C-alpha cells in the first residue's frame, strides 16, 4: 500500500489577506493605472503591513502580475468624442504609465514567464485582447463618423501604436514627448485621415 499524498492546507488568514491586497491593487489599477502599484501604496490601501506584502509578493512586478490576472484594466480605455484627441490623450497616458518602474518590471516578468508558464501565455493573450478591444471599437466609430477613410490593419495597431512607446521607455529610458506621440499616430493613421 503506497503512502497517501501529503495534504496541503491553505491558511485561511493568508488567503483572506491575499484577497484583500489583490482587491486593493485592483482599485489602484482602476483609479491610478498599473504604474501606481507599489508595495507601500497597496499596503496602505489594503490596511496591511509592508512586510506582509513582501512575504506574498517579493517584487512589485509579482504583485502587479497577480493583480492584473484578476482585474479588467485595459491598456486603452473606452472613450467617446472625436477619435484623434481621444487617441492622443490615451497614448500620452500610456506612455507615462509604461515609463513607470513597476510597469517595466511587470513587462519583463511577463515576457520571461511566457517562455515556460502556460498561465503567463493566457494572461498575455488576455491583456492583449483587453488592450485591443477599446482601440478597435474607437477605430470602427471613427470610420462610421467619417474621421477615418479606411480600415488600418487592426491586428497590427497595438504594436504600431504602443510598440514605439514601450521601446522608448524600456530600451532608450527616456520620456515620450507629445511630438513623438503625434508622429506615432501619423505613422499609423496618416493615410487613413481625410484630406
């Protein structure tokens, strides 16, 4: 007779603490963006000590990784009104967020986990789908309203718009100017704008 497998028990207090912290992190993401997720900030919102935070999530990237797996926080936010001003404002906000150390750490952590962790692949795909949905909806609205004269390659839009911002933040380590954002938009949509 083979020995029984050991039973792993989850400490209910630990599970409650994790749930409270992840809920607080979700609120921070929804209200302030992923770049605002730090151990100290989320600990204050959750009412727990920083030591507890570090015990469960050694880095801010670990905390952000788990929080983003639980929340619906798209990169692009839904909006109304004219397309270009919305897109310009969204890309400027995204550029600022991508320049935050926590966002960079999360991107690196996710990219490294995707190589061996199927759950990371699922999270990556979910984040990409969430990011694309508001953008594609805005493009269709702009086409309907005559703000765009054709359909740009929708599958490439996220890389075309966000890729340069991410490269500037992560590889070059410099801030993204408004002029750079305008150049990115012109590269993606210039041929589709009415003359």
